[in-house]
C-alpha cells in the first residue's frame, strides 16, 4: 500500500485492505491484527508497529520508556521524511542508545543527556556525540508534542565545539586538486564526482538522480534533503562526462550482446557502477575515499578533501565572481530565504542559474562575451 505524504510517498508493507460501504479497513497480515486507527495517521503507524512486534514475537515497547518514545518518533513525518543518508546516520545513534531502551522518560533530564554526550565523545568522538544530542532532541520533540513528556530535555544541552586547531571540515577544493581527481577517477566514479563538482549536488542527490534528469541542457531535479527544485545548466565539462558515460554504457551493452549475454534492464539512475547497476551510498563512499586516499598518498591532493567540500567549492567560486548570497543559495538548492521571496524568484530562477554557471564555466563565459 502507498501513502502519499506531500511530495513524498511512504510504502506500507504487509497490510490487507478492503472497503465496506465507503469505509476502509486494514489488517496486518503477519499477526492477523485489525488496525483500528485511520489509515495514515500517527495512531495508525503506532498500531502497525505494535502488530509488527507481535508478529516477530517481541514484546511491545513499554509506554513511558525511551523505546516507546523512539517508536513514536518513527511514526512521525519528521522521521518518515528524512533523506536516506540522514536516516542511516540516525539509525546508528539509535542502535548506540539500545541499552537504554527501557529507561523511563521521567528519569531523563539535561544532566543525564550531557553525561551521555560526554561518554559518546570519549568512545566515538565529537561528531557522533553531537549527533546523539540532535537525535534525542528530535525523539523528545515528538514525545513532548504527544504529551509523553513535559518538556524536551535535550534542548539546551550544548554540543561539543570543534577545536580551534582542527582543520576546516569540507574545505573547498583547489583547482589542481579538482583536475587531479577528475584525471584519476575511474569511469564508474567520474560522472558522480562531476555532478558534485559542476552542479553542486549532494552525495545523496547524485546517487538518486534519475536517468531523465538531463532536460534541455540542464540537470533538473528536486533535492532530497531540502526538497528544493533545481535546474542547473550543464557545465561544458559535465556535459562531456555525461556523454562519455553514455558511450561507455552503450559499449558495455554491445560487448554483452556479442558475448551472447541477455540484455540487462537499464538502471533507473543516471550514475551507475562498473557493472552498470545503480550506485549505492556505501559503495560510492568506499570507492571515493579509496581514490582520494591514493591521490593524497601520491601527493597529488592535500589532506581534507570530501565530496561535500565540492559544494563549498562552487559557493566560493561564485562568491569570488561577484554572485550574491541569494543567487548562491538558489544555485545550491538551499532554503535560506523567506518563502515569499522564494516564490517571487520563480520567474527568473533559470536566468540566475544560467548566469551562475557561466561564472565558472570558461567555455560558456567566452561565448557570453563574444
């Protein structure tokens, strides 16, 4: 069953649904439980969770405990609408908190969370410790809304600051580093990196871009994290890399045909791995950091390159060329302006994107000045 939630769609598996006199009834197949709440409501998802636990032979989370608060959070749109990468990061924190699942919510206060943060910092470093605070703040935010807690004890707990001596995270890439990475990147990585380098896309957006995202000389998509529509004009280098990827895919298909292999269905995504199947987040990150590590070892790039740093690179290049902060926000698909102003920009959105691309595409810059 599919539940549409604004721009996103949630798949609800394992249900049997039928309608009698205009009323819809749902049963959980594995447990044989009838779900009484209205389909799609938070109460419905809570009943579904209990039914699934029953089918697995597990006791349902005891009301008033951390486990129950986490289960409630997972029925809320704040969880359901998270980007896949964010969900994965949150799950790691929730797994870390598993030993505390039976802890009563009434005994959790700011002092306890501060101590939990410090223990996480000692074991898993600063970023993970701060993630613990963020995830608990999200969980307790929903619990507070639903009357399970009087207030959110994670609010007001300070995150561990970054040491002043620590290198800047996600630093911008230098010109020689961008050239070195593109020169050394294998075909299965080159297109994905180019999309970050010349369109400012996040890793999650790059991996999930559909094959038909190239329209009228632009990358047209909606960002996973912010749900912002973007329409990046193709940088000349990016257009060349996309063409190379298409040629490689055609050559791979022809090789399989000559070898008598059955034709594989085309991947739904623009970026594929060496086997022609869709990239995965873990697979991409493993290959990317292996490439960067080798180049760093060879002295071709300095330490500290990250994929997300490519967004900082584009922001820096556009800023140096005189682009306004507003234009940079539009180019990178960021929600940093009021909604009223956002809607007023729809008319000239593509014009601004074109100007932004020309700013760091030498071929288009020359044509514009011709």
